[in-house]
């Protein structure tokens, strides 16, 4: 009898595990990721990230970090707002008109663990990359990096400071 009960419960267990594995990211606490959300060297949309340029760092003297305004995000979000479409078009136009590379650097506010914030910063940079590519920017000339909660734009605590820190900045390699 125990064996027949196990046979009846096995399909239920399989369906339960299947449903958990297919859960939407937004259903996970803090929007956590799975291995299928991103792959090393790949963007969320599957287009390969270019090789890192030797001697180029987002914080280096050969990167102009003031050419474009940052893209800001809501709390625990990596969704690019439709209101940022003008900024996205400017970046895409720059990539179509020039031959240089840009670096998209993702940042978060101070809330969350360092590991979580580093991942969220990367998802923000990749989301901006995807939007720029969809607007016609050349994917092979876009690099991404995440600083997480490091290097805040505003060192204060509270919503107004945190809102300034939830961003992706754009660096143009000279």
C-alpha cells in the first residue's frame, strides 16, 4: 500500500518542483536570479558581450563619464523606464555614429547584501545594454560592469539619496 501511495504522490511532487523551477523572477524574494537569467559573458537577451579592452576601466582617465545622463531605476528593479527612451536613443545614435566603445556601469543603493547588489547592478547595466541594442546601438561596442552599492552618487541615507544611487552610468572610451 505504501508503494501505491508513493506512485500517486510522485506526479504531484514533480508538478510542484516544476512550478517552483519556472517561477517568474518577480515572484522571488528581492527579484533574485537563477543561472538561466544570465550566463557568464552573455547578456540577458543572449547576445555576446565583447571582450574587455586592455587598459580600459570605467574609472580610468581614458573614459568620459559625463557625456550622457544616468539611467535611474526604481527600488529593486532593473526595468528601463519608457521615460528614458530619449537617453537610450542618444546612446544608440552615438554608437551608430562613432567607432568607440561605451561602458555601462550598474549601481544600487546601500540596501541589500554586497552579493545581491553586485548582481542587481549587473542586471541594470545589461537592461540598459539591451535597450540601446534595440534602439539600434552596436552590441559589440558595449561593455558592462557592476559596482553594486560601491561609489554612491549620494552618500546620504533615505529615499532621496537612494533614488540617486539606483542607476546605470554611461562611460565613453576615448
